[in-house]
C-alpha cells in the first residue's frame, strides 16, 4: 500500500485555470506538508498542517490554498494558474513536526 | 536564518569505491540535520538524521553521515558505492521552531559508474 499518495500524477492545464491536487496518507501521521520543487530541483516548503491546523504558511501567493478535511488528507487548490506555477508539487507527512518526512511521488504541474 | 549548502552539483564515483557527498550548514542553536535521496520521478526518501549523540550516524542502504561541529559539516558517506545508488541527494536542516519545517540544500547528483 502506498503510504503517501497524490493525485493526479501529471496535470497539464492552461493559464488562468483553477486546479486541485489531492493528497492522502495512511500512516496515521499528525503532520502533513506541501513542498514545491522547481525545474532546478530546488525544494521549498509551502504549507504544513498539524492535526488539521495550519502551522506553516510560507510566502506563497494567496492563489494557493491548502485544505485539510481530516488528518489523513491535505489538498492543494490553485486559482488563476500562471506559467511560473509549473513545477513538481510534493505532499509529505510525518508522525510529528520533529520526525522524518515521508513523501508522495509528486504531481508534475505544467501550465501552458 | 538556518541554511545548508551542498557545494557539488555532481559527484562521480566508480562502483565499489567509497563515496562522499558534502554538506555544510549554518544554524543558530543545535542543528537537526537530515539526508534524503530522490530517485527519478519519485518523492524523497529519508536516509538518516542527526539530532544529538554520536557524531557518526548510520542510516538506510549502508549510508552513514559524519557530524562535525567545528567544521559545521554533515557529509554523507558510503564505504562501497553501488550503481543503484545513483540518484539526487539532499541535505536538510530543521528550522529551529517546532514546526517541522526543513530547509533543503540544492541537491547533489551522485553518478556511480560500473
């Protein structure tokens, strides 16, 4: 069974569209994250939730909105997509904020 | 602010030889350091971490890392490289707050040739 699963794996869309990426973890972890990996493979945190509470909100455009309906899910909604949003988005989870992260396999978003 | 640097974009080694992937860090307070590996089209996988204790940390797949406080380094090592070790390696430091936020280095591509 996949521990951290993201859907879709690939997402190709046009500028201005709104899209969502879903993430689910079956590890029973309390903390979930969204990271963005750019074309140079640089990784940067976007958001983190602990027990459905937002604990990290980096300087991300407010077009990006995370939603955590329960501890096992953390979805990412993006409004008015721009070319610069093209990247690989990784969901991750950890037992608590101090434990190692378990990553999903990523969602490759391409905005045309 | 916490930061990590991986000075080499790529490291090339022959199979069977020892490998080292370098990482230096800058933190205020005690460092919490991690190594992750990323295979093509996959998410990152945790290899090992240093919180406190022995300076030599053992991790998954035969990897180990040496914490050196005076040199502010946390180099990843393996005594005998395998072709299957070829991947992208990330060093990371946990930000001082209790949020779990990791600051990643820019990554080092390890190429192990047969």
